[in-house]
């Protein structure tokens, strides 16, 4: 066993943390630059555009690296978003903690003041929360108003709109909506308008991502192709707001039909605000939410139960190699079957299918989990009479017999399927689909009344569901050139399952596209679950920064601030010396926010240089702290956006600038996790390597190690 | 042809403690342990050097189980501390550091080990008698009619584990939960003796700490799919339960040795399944409502049961078997032959619950002394530390119910005890020395070594360059900034003593630990009123600390007594 001291004024652990975190700097904010990660040995490279993927491909064998990886994974597994924020703040705050160490602040004081400082920030940012309520009301009303108009997706204007439209309402509608929302959003007591804060994501949406959004189309579940409205990328870039005013597709149509529909833009507005520059992907997510909502309404008649966006019933199907315009959201299950099954599908089209759901593998040797096969049982043949058929064939015949008996022509299998069986079933006009997700199985079980079974021998009349239809997702001609398979759509009346078909012409981008889809989906999910969002675009972080500055100044002038900075042992001398160190630590913590904001601005290219960004932030922090109430300042500046205080160069047409929102819980958790990690490393003074003796180390490594 | 290899001779080392390497390793070990001690102790990252899980901890149980020490003397030390921790959960670092200090200090004196050992024993019994006596000035009675002292006890434990990464609110939340969980394990109708129930800690990692909660009864984790498939529970009355500890998966893993030859036309699996279905029929005819299985239930049997409206829950796991059997009053069924009706039990209610991303079956028994503590923390390593800490706290509460006293924490007991020993050794040496040939001078030397071991243990609470002073009235522990000027206004510089009982404004006088002041009899003025509703004392478990003290002194004596280490080189 060996022991290494890692903390002597220069904290190696903190340095490593900030080093690792630096790699993810460009993933912060709406404009993410992709990275190539190349393996040193075999020259394999991966295209990466998210923090999680980055850390997955980095070699983080050091203890600190491992802890960082675990923290990012924990955030990702719980919330699926906020990892870039987490990574960046880990870096920013480990630098802040290191600064404190250099200034001679004792470690417990740094830990105490930083965690209570962040806690205070978390309380303060509640001022910037925007409640999200009844975003579906208008959707629901419109459905009832429109009466018998196809109560399907068709009634959802967003899905019918020409692609790319609908994100932003027309100017007068927006004004109308904004005035409606005034009372809701004015948290400081006086009515304020809340246009964009920092304009960071706006340019992105308008310039780069909008064209993507325009290109990708959102289709209805009928899978008919709509005409696609395409704008020139350059055209958009030269005039940032042009596309917005051009998008009068759905709203005009819609408002003409039902006058009181401006509230409909609530969900749209929320989605746009949460898209963080990825409008195209968010459109898909929003379409999925709308679809799910309508399903829920149809099923429940009158939505008495509050609708929740159930992410577990959304599924992705990635089709690399197809143009991005084909991305869409469908009700039902889209999966890829081998090209050889085309004739089979053609035969099964236009007829209701009877379905059996098999959990586990559909192979002869499969046993359920927990079944331990004995090694000492030997089967012998009594005579030669049965040698004709192998047991595999016997089993295949048996399965077919059962399927025929219950007239089953679709088998959904969660695991693998035996090749010969698939073939034989194909000859018998029965389709077997393997590797079906468990939530898909569950959705089918609910919709068609099938009961999932583990073995074919369990199948009885009650297990079989009926009424599933199969179609090609696109006509075979449209997806021609894909040698890997043919996408098909399985659906049934009232199935609570949505597949987002994601396509990308560059296969290397497929993973990133899928990741982006889930990020957007979870963002919207948490916004709806929390029933509140933050004003985004850096407003929250700016408030934290100004709040900490004020706290630091207060504790300088007023001295003790009893609520801030708590040591586990209050009788320790550190507790009484804490007030002396508090301003220093708070300023360092605020410095972390400062770095965050300037990185955000630099990444979004709103500022030519880091220096400019810092000056800009500094200026506004001064104003905010001078005003006494930073939250009020921010809310006010939102309304003063017209005069271009935050927003040089956006002096006109600001009303059209969509708001940017941030999700509440995942964001605040990411902060806390980041700080927890930094403090965990800060409080650590040595690493103990178990199971190491002198002999196992070469002489270079022994330096600095103590042996027991 | 067999070959005989000559055995290597055993290696015999005399006076192992005099060797420099042993002293050096002992001081490294002591350094590692000392730096972890107390609320502002530093953490250690434990890992195997090859990547993978990193444990960040400052707890003795986690540290010592991962430290592989080589020298036998150190092994004695770590083993006896681990043994103490497994019995009492708390005060592991206290024991280990005190033991190291005692060995080091004994080596500094010129006395023979025998004398030191003899006198150490006397001093130990002096201490234990004092701590157990009514006259003891550093303990307070635990009042079970209010939560105040109990909460202080739990809070002190939580605060002394910085790797849990809790802020104040979270400490308060978790200590309230721990106390509630403990209270739920106390049976309502007490007869002659109480049998305490059990708190099961259910992991819920990745969630906020404040999402943690306590529920009466047992939580069994299940998948979301299982939840969807679960039949609506119709019955309003109690459910009849069968609990299986054998596998119902229909396999034949216990065929014994040798090979079993089976004819091609025979299907063992079908035979096993038939047997299972027969079992199912019996369960249905016995009107069982709920079947719980430690291992796996065959899907066909599950299907069969669900058709007959019997809820089947499998893969419960071995850890839950004992509490399940206790709560429901079932005899775990170990065979799939016939079931005696007496093995069935009763559960009052079964419902489902969702916490974070996990789904659970929630079994609510009739009379519960079993509860589930659903514990959340943001990351794995902090969760593991928090779990250990909660277990320690629950254990300490159990120990406290047996011996309803708490020692003053924060170093005050150590300094108080040192003052007491010093005073006794100087003023009443004859009460310690009982005619076994030790002189008073020897007693003075050993008592000084003993006291300085205690004081330097208390001093180990300081990690940031501060200094320790004691008052010369109560002998309590006070912490002070390191480089303070010599002439100071003490009351302004100090705030409260380590345990929080006394304030510096109470007209006390202080002296540095390192300066030798005149021995005084520490007063045991314990105004019970000071333990008011908002007082915030740091307390330690009496039972655990007493045992720690004993283990430390006895282990130190044992190690000091080592005269040879004989190593078998073969």
C-alpha cells in the first residue's frame, strides 16, 4: 500500500480538475464546436460534440479524472442535460478554490463559504423563475373549438405548418402574447416586458441553426411529405430577423380560423426558448409532445388528469445516410427490417395484424434470467429413429405451429431472434422483429391488449393482441440507396408511442444528432415537470455573479453575516476568523461565474474577444450592484432591450426576438454537483493506492510515495 | 520421484519496535489517520492505481479495510481497531490515533515496557471508573423524552464526516431522518426487554440529499415494466403472503456430482415446470395473495399466478429476506414440495411508490419495527460515505438506549480526562498505585505520557494551524488561531469550548496545551439547564468511546510487549 500527498499549497487535484474541464470549454452555450478525438495507436477518430461523449472517449485514469467522470455521468443519468455547465463550472471553481489557497484561506473556510455562497445564489435566482402553467390549454381548446375536424395530429397546427415555420409567431401575435404574459412574468411586482437578455442564442438561431430548422421537416403521422420551404443560409445571415417575419405560415392560417389562439404559442414559445439554438431538433421534440398530448386527450376524452410529457414513450430511430430533411416524428414504432423482407411487408400491408410480444430472445437455447443450466446433464438418443430433425428444427416447427394456431403474423421480440426462424416465418407471411425496447413492448401491450411472454409455450389466446398495421415508413424509392435495411412503421389505434426518426446525411453526425434530440426532449420534459423555467441566456448566471459581488461587499463593510458560511464545528477558531476571509472567497466564487459568462459570450461570438466580454460583463455587474437589487435590474434591462443596452446591434425588431429559457432543477443540480466535486477534491490531502508494494513500482514513480 | 526441499529457517527479530523502519511506518500510519480526524479532517482517495472506482473517505472503517499494512505490529493495531469498529461503529479513528500516541510516548520514556504496561493498565481503570461514575464531569444524561440530545448526538456524527458533502440544512434533514428511522424500530408495546427492529438503507443515488426519506415497512425495488404489469391490488384486508428462499426458476442446479443421463424424449424442464405449476395450484388453493421469492420465479409460473390474481414478486435478494420474514411472520419456504400452512404470513398493505427514477413495492406490515431509510446523495462516493455514517449513527443510538449517557465531544472529554489523570497522579498517587512495585516517579512519567497522548489526540482535531488551549476550571478544549500574540484578551479570542457547553464569557482562565500548568481538579459543574432547546452540543457515544479507550490502551500494551517477531519464510 502506498500513500501520496497531493496537497501542498499547490493542489495537484484542483489543477487536474481545471485542466480536464478546459477540454469541454467549447461545448458551453448554444454554439458547440465539435471535436475530433483521435486514438494514438490505431488512428481511430470520433467526432464529438457533447461533454458526455467527450469524457467517455478521454482516458481518465487518475482519481480526479474518475471522480469527474462519475459526476458528469451522475448528472447525465439523472437529468440528461446540464453536463457542459457542470464541466465548465468544475473548471472555473477549481481555479477559484486554488486562488483562495494561494491567498492563504484555510481549506474548511473555503469549503464552508463556497457552499453557503452557492446556496444563497440558488435562493436568489428564484426571482428569475418563470412559471410554466397550462401550456396545453390552448391546444386543448382549439381542438374542441375545431370540433370534428380530424381530432388527430391534423388539429395540431404546428405539424401542418410548412417546415420550419411556427417557431416564432408573427409580430403582432407575439406582442399580443407578450402583453398577455406580462402579469405572469412580473415577479418584481411591476409589469415588465421580458425580451431577450443577452442576445447570444438569437444570432445563432437566426443565422446558423434556423436554416437547419427550416430544412428539417416535421411530418404528420400520415407520413406524407410536405413541401419544404428552404431559405438560403447566407440570406438568413445577412438579415437576422428576416426569417422570423417570413414565418407567418401557421399562425396566420390558424388565427384566421380560431381567433383566440394566441395562447397556443405558449408551448411553442417554451420550446423555442428551450431550444438553445437547436431549433430544428426542438421542433421534432415539440411535435412529439403535441402528438402525445393529443393521444392523451383522445384517450381520456376530457383531459382531467394533468398531462405529463412522458419521455419513456418517445423512441428514436436513427437512419444515417438519408438527407436531414426526412427527420420527422411519427406515432407508432419505426424500425429497420432487412431489405429481403420488402415483399413480406408488402403482403402484410393493409391488413390488421395479430401480434405476440416475446421478452428475451427467440432462440431455442434461450432461458429466462436466473435459470442456471446444469453442466452435468447429458441427453442421449434411445434409438436412431429421430435423427432426421435436429432439435433446432423441431423447435422452429413448434414455434410456427403455435403462431399458426393463434393466427399470429407479427412477433415483436425484445432480444435476438434465431435466423432460421425469421426466414421460415417470412415464408409463412409472418414478420419477426427483434431488439425491440421494453417501453415499446409495453406500449404495444397496452394498446392492443397483448400480454408479453417469455417463451412461445406460454402463448395463449389472451396473450395475443390484434389490430396492428404495418407500412413502409417511406416508399422504398425514397429511401433507396440504404443497403442496411428498410424502415417500416408499426402502429395501432391509440398507441402511446412516438418514434422520432432522425436522419443525417453524414453518418458521423448521427450520434450527435440523437444526443441533441434527447437533450432537447429532456429539457422540455423537465420544464413541464418543474412547471417553471429560468430566464435564460445567461441571466441566471449574471444574477448569481452580481449577487455574490453584493454579498462580498456587504461582508466587507458590515462585517459579520451570520447566515453565510457555516463550519461543521462552530467552536473552532476558524468560525471566528471566517468573516475576515469571506469576501475573498465569495469574490473567487463569483469569478467562476464571470468566467462562465465570458466563455458563453466568446463561444457564441457575440464578443470579439474575451477581454471585450469581460469588460461588458463588468460594466453590467457594476450597474446591477449599484442598483441595489440585481434581480430587478435584470428584469428591467430586459425591457430596456430596445435601447440596446445589453444588445448593441439589435436595436430594432427586438420584439421578435424569442426568449431564451433554462430549465430549473437540472441546472441548479449541475451547479451543486460541480461545487461538490471541487470541494471534495479540495478537502482531499492524499491518495492511498491499495495493493502496491515497493517492488511493483519503478523508481520514477516512487518519488513522493510513502509506504506502509 | 519426490524431491525434498530444505525448509528455510524462520526469521526472528528481537525488539521490533526499536527498528527505525517500524517507527517510520508507524508514524506514516499515524499521519494518515490523524489527518482524517474530526469535522475539518482531510479526505483520502482510496483506489487501486489501475483506474475504476475511487473511494473518498475519512472514516476509519473504509480506510483500515483498504490499508494493507505489512508489519505485524501494525497489523495488530489495525485489526483490533477494525474489530472495535465492527462492534461499536464509532470512535475508530479515536482508538487508532490514541493507540499510536501511547506507543510513541511510551518509547520516549526510559522505563521498561513492563512498567509502562502495568501503569497504563492502572490509568485505564482510573479512566473507565471515572467515566462510569456519577462524579464524571464530562458526560451528560440522555433524555429520551425529548429529541434534543439525541439530535445533537446524531448531528455530531454527521458533521465529523466531511466526505458526506452535506451543508447545514442537509445535516439537519438527515439527522431528523435518522432519529425517526431509529424511533420506528422501537416496538410500541414493550415488555420485559425490548427487541429493536431494523432500519434498512435503500440506495437512491444521484438525487438531492434532501429527497431522502423514511418510510415504515419494506421497499422492494422493481422495474418500471413490472410496475406497469402489476395487477391493481383489489383487496382491502390483509394479504396472505408466502415467502420463498429457494429458486422457483425451474432449473436443476442441484443435481449433485456425476453426470445425469437423460433420454432424448424426456424433458427435464417440463417436469420441473409441472412441479412449479403444482406448487402454484397449492398456493392458489391456500388463498395466498402475494408470493415473494428471494430468487427468480419461472415466467410460466408468474403467468399462472397472475391469471389467478396472485401478485408475484421475485428477485427480492438475500438482504431483505430476514426483515421480510420478520415483518410478515412467514417461515421462508425452502422447498417446492408441500408447504405447511403455518409458513404463510400476513402483510397489511402493498402499494407501489416512485422515488426519483426508481420504482418500489412498498410492504406495510401490521406492527412495524422495520423501516426503510431511502438515502439520496449526489454522487457514488459521497453516498457510500453517507451510508456508512447513517449506519454508525443508528448504531450509536442503539448503544445509547442501553447506556443513556453521552460524552462531551469536540475534544473536551480528552482534555478533561487528561486534567483529571494529571491531578490524580500528582495528588493521590497511592489511590492508583496498588502495591505492585511501581514508584511514584514512574507513575508521574507514565501518567504524563498517557495525558500527552490524550491531549495530542485532542490536538489532532486541528488541521489548519490553529492551537489548542484548555481552561483551568473544567478542563475543556478551546480552539484558537495559531499565531496569536502572547498577551491577548482570551474571552474575545475564544468563542465556545469544543463541545459547545461553555462560552468564553464565563470568567475562566486558560493555558496552552503545550505549556505545563499546575495540575487542577477539573470541575464537573453540569448545569442541566444549559441543554436548552436550541443548544447545539457536540456529543459522543459513551459506550463506543469507552470501548475505544480500552482497545487503544490494551492494544498499545500488547504492541509494547512484543519482544520478538518470528517470521516463517517458507
